[in-house]
């Protein structure tokens, strides 16, 4: 049985999530004839690298990502660093033929994304690669995809996607890297909405966006009240049109007081509608417009489909199909999707080219917001 050696670059919150998924994966997915071992972890500082090593049971802690990307003993590279630190390890991993699992967004600019595409092509990169667009892997969203593919909604007319956080609402929240120009809600939250739109409804035709920069200054840290300028946007609203002719609104914000991690959508079609809430992820709501509402309402109405842990193999239904599901469970299924493709030596989706595509759409959003005009999307 082959053992794949894994290196994780970056061990903040998302790096810990990736490591946790490896520890949990045997319970949630059938791994066929392969094992996966986290052998190396890299962070910016020796003390945090050593702590990460102890947490995930790695053999080696390092502050140099090249000790992972250029290491012939490493098979799989996870890129979990802040957004503006993706490109160098990403390119190094591509040039060294590693399997790559990269958190979103892929890069922080269209120029960087196109440079990565160029490296892809010149290096003739063929290893398995995937983006961590984990929201695709909730069972309810997989059910939504199935209903759309099966034409249960018919022609799609309209849709609304919203990702609502409240973490930027208070000006007393101290500066973090996500408040820098490489952070912001477009890359952090709207990237997920753009990917879900593409996944469920197809490619975009155009975007018209407006960003909101509500908090101009923040304290340097909890212990240092000195104020620093903030350049990242706190919210964005995007009017979009798909190539299939549907019209939609995408809203991403960190100003939505009262919300914690709410991602919700509603999709309306000729034959029916679906809606979903991340705060109630066990269910997908489905409205069948073909059911008669006569007499006295007939049998028409919204149906709540309990999706829960009902996932297709190789994922299992552990701990049970009726158990409530959650954010980490979707990350586990996302990683499972990637590792099965690695073990079977095949491509998978959403791959790094999808990351490049979404980076292009993000660039269009920023250009639209800057110029206050509708931007065609490739």
C-alpha cells in the first residue's frame, strides 16, 4: 500500500483545518489502497513551526517552504498561507511536479494568475491539483446541483447568493492580514460565491459591482491602540448575468451584525426553486412549481429535503445519514475528493485552472467597482 507524504505550508486556522481533516478522514471516507502522512509543516517562525509539528505529528518543522516544495520525498503540497504568499510556493510545487491542494483565492491579481497559467503550460504540469472550494461539498449543495442537472428547476431565471459575516463591523477590531489589500471580502467570501455560481449555474457573462469601505482605520493590535489605515473593502454587491441568461445578485459582507458564518442562496426557475442556508445545512428547500395549488393550495409548497450526511461513496455516511452536518465535514469531503484523485492518478475538480478562472472574475469585479461600469467576463 502506497503512503503519500504530505507537506503543509502555513498553519494558521486553515492549515489546522487541513491537518484536522487528515486525522478525521479514515472515519469519513474509504481510502482504497493508499495512506497519507503529514511529514512536513512550514510556517513563518521557528516557534510556530515547531508547535504545528507537535499538533499534527509531522516529522519536520521548517520556516522555508522550499524544504517542502523541492523535497523529493514529498508527494502532496498544501498551500494554506495568507493570500499574498501563495504564488511562490505554488509555482515551486508546480515546477517540482507535486500534487497540489491550494486554499482560495489562488492568487491576488490577474497578472499573478496568468503567470501561474504560463507556468502550468511551460512545465507541462499534469499532477493532480485542486482548490479548496469546500462549499461545493455540502451534501445539500450536491443535491442542489443534482436537481439543476435533472432540470427540476427548468430554465433558471434569477438567483441570489449572500455570504454574511459581522467581523468587520466594529472599528475596534484590530488589524489582521485580511484587512490588507490582498485580503478583503471579495477574495475571502465572494470568491466562494463566484465559484458556486459557476458550479451550479454556469459561467458568467458580465458583472457590475460596488464595494463598500466602511472602516477606514483600525488599531494595530489588541495591545497597541495606534491606528493604521485600512485599504481592504468590507462589503461588495455584484449584479451578474450568466451566459445562460439568468440574472443574479451576489453579496459578500463582513458588516452584517447578527450573522456569524451565514451563506445562503435562492435559485428561481421556470419549474421550481431551491434555497439553502449554511446555518441550517442539514436541509435543502425545494419548491416544485409543477404541483397544482388547487383546491385550497393543493399540495403546492416548499419541501424540506433532509440531506444531512447522505454522501456518495467513496465518502461514507459516518456517523449516520441523519446526523447533522457542518463546515468541517465539507472540508473533509473536499479533501477526500482530492486524495482519491491523487491515489487514482487522475484529474479532479475544482482544479487550479478553476482558481485561475475565479481570479479573473475577481479582477473583473474590482475593475467594475473602480470604474462603475458593467464588465464583460471571459
